[in-house]
C-alpha cells in the first residue's frame, strides 16, 4: 500500500476477513470457500511456484501509520472503506485502528458544525 500512497492514491477499500484465527486483508481468495480453494488449488499447483500469503489487517494499518508519519503525508487525507466479512471480529478491527491510527482518524465527534444564516 505504501507504493500506492506514494503514487498519490488516497482512497482504499480493504477487504477484511477473519481467517485462520486472525483478521486478514485479502485481494483474491477470501471468504467461506477460501480454505477449500486454498487446499485444492494453491497447494497442488501454485504452492510450487508462488508463496501463498495474505496480509494481516494490523500490518496494513501499521503501513498506513508509517506513511502518515512521513513528511510527504503532512496535510494528506486518506479514506479507508471496509468490505469483506469479519462478522464478530469488529472489535479486533477497531482495536487495530485505535492502536495505530488514533492520532490521524477523523470521527463524527471531530466534525465542526457550521450554521449558515
């Protein structure tokens, strides 16, 4: 994601799933069929050619934080939208955000209300 941020991308949609007992970000093989596909497709074919890896959500959040701490990021706004299925693990996702991005997060409470005449 750092490469995308350096190229100017400021909007992200993270597909987050609870898999293998951890909250993970995923781009290709995720969701309820992932284990079936992983074992029968990747193991027998791609395992020999590619290293199978999904990123942990917490690592992605740390990557955003590391970029936000650079001088280039001053004044920048990043929009992160969540998709996927992490039902029951919302607290883990929120905890990652609060732990690593709390100083950068704009919340409803931060909103300034302007009353027009």
